[in-house]
C-alpha cells in the first residue's frame, strides 16, 4: 500500500473507516455496540459491527481485530475514531492501534477535551494510572481548519488533508457521521440528532 502522503499528492481517493459507539446502558461492563463505516471520500461503501464493554480496556484489540479480519482491511488507508474512547472510558491506545493495523489512526473530537474533568473521572478506576497513560499516548491535540484531532501514523498536516477530503459538510468526516447515525438507529430505532 502506498504511503498516505503519496496518495494525497497523486490525488488518489482515500478510503477510510470511521468507528463510533452506539447508545449504551450506563452500568459498568454493559455491552456497547460499535459501528465501523467504510467510505471513499464521502461515499458509503461498507460496514462492520462489533462490541466492546462499557469502561473496559479492550477497545484497541477489538477494533483492530474487527478491521483486520474483514474484507475491507486491504482497502482501507486510514482509521478514524470518534475521540480516543468508546463505551465511556474504554480508552483506545492510538499508537498501538496504528501499529497493529499498519495504518494512520486519527481520533477526531468536536471540541478540545476538558483534560482536568477527564482526569478526575479516571480517578474512579482502580487502574487509573494505566488509563491515564493510555490516554496520554494519543499525543498532542491538533487544530486545523476547525478539526480537532490526535493522530498516530502520519503527520498532522496529512491527517488534516484526509479529514477535509472525507468530510461533506461541517467538521465530521462522513464515515464518522454515518457510524454515529447508524449505531443510534440500530439500537434505538431512529438516528440521533448529533452526528
């Protein structure tokens, strides 16, 4: 697979997968469904459906296995996640995910996180230090053209180009927008307001 920077330079289409969690029960350990939507630019091309546990610590391995064992693995250039956690505080080890998948991984957020509030919430877990360390591994938060993200596996400028190319309107790439909407519709019968 050609490097991402080369694909962008040649104006090739970039295929991404966007992972987001579906609505879930609030109790710790509850099952949390995760949708993975594959898009080329903004065109829907496929879907994966998996599960993690609320506030667990298996998100990295689950997402990696879900993609690696699918027919889409060889086609996907970039992995997008809605933030660096799914199912509450099931934190994704972003560099590990990028390393396992051998693909750049971008964790997108709607606004810069409140680090102090997150740290306070993490202190409720017996493995606080492990969770905090995993969270910090995601790296610096970058802001390019109103996209707020952390990235592992490629330069922030390259990641920003991918985000722009895969976003139709607003500041959420289509794969993540669809992952959010489809997950909500499957679990509640209708898509949510915020995508």
